[in-house]
């Protein structure tokens, strides 16, 4: 009968207590031995950029592809008045 009580006491009190004690000791060691941050003036390097003067040029883009061209949107143009279009 004593063996059953000691076994229950061991698994319900001592082992969880030992785990908590070891965990607390590890947490305390991390706090005590943590490296301290050094304060001081830090040199901030300016970002490296390249400045280019903008010039207007004509660019030709040639694309060769096969397939079906689908418009992004379709628009129906209808006149508000009847008549002929002479110039655009």
C-alpha cells in the first residue's frame, strides 16, 4: 500500500516539480547570462543610387506570338445624331 502512495506522489508531485525547477533554472540562466546590447552612435551608410538624366526616345517593342487576341474591354460606339462622318 505504501508503494502505491509513493508512486503516485512521485509522478504527481516530484517529477512535475523537478521539471518546473529545471525550467526555472534554465530561464534564470538565460536572463543572467544574456548579452547586453551596446549603445552608441551607429554610422548609417547612405543608400547607393545612380542618377540618370531622363531623355525622351522612341522605343520599339516587337513581339511575335501566336494565339487569339482578346480585348480587355469592348466598347460600342454609336452616334447621338444621324449623319455621315466627314473627318476624324
